[in-house]
């Protein structure tokens, strides 16, 4: 599918497109949260390692 569906597309096509977009959006947010969690964890560990020296 190239681009968003137009008004002439069937309802099923539009619903499938929106569902697919929402799934991609959810996956993007999960990636953001996992990345932030990993970064915060790494900074926490690096900070304590620095304090130990």
C-alpha cells in the first residue's frame, strides 16, 4: 500500500491501514521506553562505578 487510503477506498482497507499504523506506533513507543530504561540503568551503574573509585 502506498500512502494513506483515499476516500474512495473501502472501509476495510481504511481500518486495516489504521490498525497497522497503530501497531507501528505502539512498537515505536515500546522501543523508546526500552531505550530510555537501558540508558538510565547504564548511567546508574556507571555512576556507582565512578563513586567506587
